[in-house]
C-alpha cells in the first residue's frame, strides 16, 4: 500500500479510516518492510470476517527482498469436482429386434472382403444399432468425499454380489449379498458420523457473517444437538430427513 503509519506497527490514518468504512479489519500488526535505516508496515491483509483468516505471520526473507513474506491460514470453500460419465441401458435392449436388425445390416447382406474392412464394418453397424436401441446417456454427479475408502470398497462389493445373485438366483448368493449389505451400511453410517463429527469440531464456536452483518453459528443448535446425539451411539439407525427429525 505504501502508506506507512506513525510507527512500524500501523498504517496511515486515512488508510485505516478507509478500511473501517468498508468494514474491513487489518490483521498485520508489525513492520513488513525492513531496512537498516527504516522499518514500516506497508503490506496489509484485510478481511471482512476475522473468523476466515487466522495465524497471520510476518516472515523475514533475508536478502531476497526488503519486504517480508506474509502467511496466513484462510478458510475457503472448495468446489467439489463434477464427475461426468456415459452409459447405456443394455438391459432395456429387445434382443429379438436387435438380432433382426443385425441380420438385415450390411454384415449379412454385403460383408466386407477383408478382415480389417469387416472389423470396421462390424464396429460401425454395432455402434449404430446400440445408438438406436440403447442410446448413450451422459450424466454428472458429485463425489461423496465423506465416504471412507472402506465404505466405497464395501459398496462396490455389495453391487457385485447383487449382480451375481440376480444373475444366478441362488440362495447362497442372496445370503452373501445380504451380509455385504449390512457391512456396507454399517461402514456408510460410520463415515457419515465421522464426517459430521469433524464438521462440528472444525466449526466449534466459529461464526460466519451473514448479509445483514450479524453472526450466526455454522450449525443451528437443534441440528448440532441431533448430530451430537447421533455420534454418541454406536447403533446404526436410519438417517431420516431433517424435516422429519425436527417434528
């Protein structure tokens, strides 16, 4: 800013008044430019909420510059990445109609003369028929980062066992699938509980400023109480919508 104050721990009075008029708090309180003859506070860190910036430090960088390095811990919201994937509903394909269209295609009426040409022809025909009977659908979803690696792997095993049971109809496969369901549900519940525990511990008594300038807790008292009650029990209970829990 190049607006030094009366001493090496303050900025110019007019700059300080400007910060105050904008409801900004200046967090650096020691000299940031140091030379053998002068020491001033020229580099500032301002914030509209002191709960978002903490642990501000002024670090001397020796002979690299006469300005010090300023570091701070900043609370930011990280945008979750969106996963895009494409799939086809193969189960919805009418096998009889698919075979009929396939036999009417050039694979049977005008097959290619060489192997390479026939492979190319086969790919084109199958792609065309799949687009007709099971068009590709592109979807997007956000990953659930609160799930532990064990819970994610348990969900995959549960899905594999479900597919096996539905394919075979065997009672042993059904029992194995049900066992994996119970295990996966238990791990998902533990992951959810740990996730909310971490959020409560991180938030603590921290408040965030809303649009009106007042401070509100990151969790409402009612919600936090219910989350704490959930975390105090080892019993896996169904997680009902919050609108039902509050009634």
